[in-house]
C-alpha cells in the first residue's frame, strides 16, 4: 500500500504569498510611491530594484516612464515576476553581484532586502558601483531591535523583540550611515 504524503509548497511560494499580503496592507502603496519619489527619477531614467521579488515595484516604476530592471537571486521569484509583468526586465542576481555596468543606473531601490544579507556592506558597495554620478539610492527596511510595543510586560516585550531580531541575518542593517 502506497503512503500518501501531502505535497510541500516551495518556500519561495510562501514568500510570494507573504509579500503579496504585505502589498495589501494599509500604506503599502504609499510607501512604494514615496520610495519612487525619493529616487527623483524622470521618465527615461534607469533604475534597478534590488530584491525585486514578484516584480510589482518594477512594473510600477515602468508605469512612471522609468527604465526599471528588477534583480532577485531566486529563479522562481524571477519567473513569477516575468509571468505577472512580462513587459518588464527581470534578471537573476544577488545584491552583491549586480549584472550591470559601472555607473549605469540613475537610481537603486531595495525594499526589505538589506536586513536579510549576511554582508550588507558588500551590497552597498555594489550599489555605489552601478550608480551614476548624482544618482540616488533608496533603501527601505527596519531595524528589528527597535520595535515599539505598548506593553505592561517590558521584560517579555524585550524577549519577543530580540527573539524576532535573532531570526534575521542582519537585524541592524537599518542603522547604516553613509559616510
């Protein structure tokens, strides 16, 4: 008798579902729009969205007339992005090895990426390499140790916040300072 097993879902599919859920949260559209505005890009400008995920921001940037390229190290993520927005340019690459020429981008955007990197400083150096003079970098992320929780249990709150931060590769990446 054959044993029946439940099919396992690809972890990337779980991440896509999580990201899609985050896109539906109040303020998500406004946050992405603000990040686009901070790039200061005009139509025809070149921008790379590092860690583009399922590609929504790349498609929205293209709607603004920007020549956007999405990069993500996950082949499945890029396949989903291409299926959702086939007219956009998506490439498989990590944040520290961008498949772009030196000084070729007018802007670089990374949302929910740098805190997942073991060496975020390498990705930042790579960002500077591909950025044209006068270009802008917009990084969106959080410092996982600085959550504010209104609680009557400060010790428990600290335990929860620190336990969550410990699940992240670089929980303090949000503290970067540009020198």
